[in-house]
């Protein structure tokens, strides 16, 4: 795996990314799956989602929230295996595509084919574009629409910055 070396730019990116993790109010969250006319293969009512997810999981997967850095057990665990959507078990990422970035989140260079959808997050949840021009690219599960995270630039590389809470993990078999 490639480890990104600490540089001034990396420090600035880490500082900016840390700012992204500040508590987010309900009004400032990313668009949720119910905000789109797109029809997902798996659709559930809020009551059904709440029945299968913890309150934190519901906030992240269904309301577009963000976990605090280093709170997911996956953020610094590079065990070989596969990651799936906590909402529907669709295989999303594999450990071979992890980007070793020590900023407290799970980073991937890319997803598995046909696994995720992207959208534009205009919410300004992280105070990046008060002018209304700036936006983030958000990542959702292709099958159930669960919010996974965002695509961000870290040291010049586009990576998927994913909430570990939105994932399940299965260790690779030897």
C-alpha cells in the first residue's frame, strides 16, 4: 500500500478534513436518498430503516451525517477483505484499493464497479462555500441509496472518504 508522506500540503489537507468532522446540524447535512427522484432497488420506510440501524447508523446512512474521526474500527485497520453497505450488503470496496491516509476515516482509491452513485452535495455542511458555488461530491450506495461519504482530494489524489459506520467488513479467506 502507498502511504502518503507528511508534507505541508498534507497537513493543510488534514486540517481541512478535520474541519469537515465538526458536528453537523440537521439543516446542513448532505442530501438524503429521499431528496432525489431516483428509484433505488431497495427502498424502506424510515421506520424500517430505524428498526435495522442504530441511531448513529441512521444519521449517517439515511440523513447524510458524518462520524467523528478515528471512531470507526476500520479507519486504521488494513486487514485484507471486502467492505459492503451496512444498509443492504452490496459489495462496495476491497481492501486492495484502500488509500493509507491517517486522517481518521476510511479512504479508498475507488469503489468496485457498479457499486456507488455520486451526487453533488450543495449543503455547505462543512462551511466550504458560503458563496453557494462550492460543493462536494458525495458517494451513495447504488442499491439502497445509503450515504457513504464524499470524494475528496488529498495530496493531489481523488479518494473516497467513507464513514466506517456505513460499512460492514468480511475478512478475506486465505
